[in-house]
C-alpha cells in the first residue's frame, strides 16, 4: 500500500552537449543558448543551458516505471527555478526523487524534487496520477 511520504522513484540522468543537440532536433528548439557558449555568455548566462522542457520531461519520466502506464498521468506542472548548465567537458547530472505528496480516493499527487548538484532546478513539480 502506498502512503504519503513514500519515495516511489529515484533517477539520475547525465546530460551532455550531444544530449542537447539531439533534443533540439527532436523538439525544434534551436535557440543558441542551448548549444553556443558565446551566445549564452552574451545574454548573461553562466553557460549553455539544458532546455527547460527537456528537464521537465526527464523529471516526469522517472515515475513511469513505477506507474506501469503513463496513461495514468492526469496532469503535470512545474515552476522553472534554476537552469541546468551543461559543461562542455563534464556535462551535467539531473537527479529526480519522486515522493507521494497526497492521496485521494481517485488520485495521487506525486511531488518531484529535481536537482542539479545541490541546486533545485524545478519548483513545485507535481504530477497528479490516477489511482491504480
């Protein structure tokens, strides 16, 4: 039986600059802040950033094996709080911890903690899923 506070999934994904190029091709988001250091620096960023929607997608994907069926996801929302800077040499690790935040008769709220190093990169990341 699932209880409030249970950790239902944990995942760390390693991103590289190649990951960003592949995502850009799949999504059509070719904003150069996601692949050019000079452009990122010219707009005051600390480096090339992972796409926000890539980070958001990686986060929700962490719970799919636990769910068994992604069709159980009813809604999902996040607040983008900090960027994920992807170093050209070492890349970046994004870690997701998913905990049960609330339970009702027909749904569960899963709270996602999404970090890059010690920094939380998505705030109020919550997924509402249909109860099994």
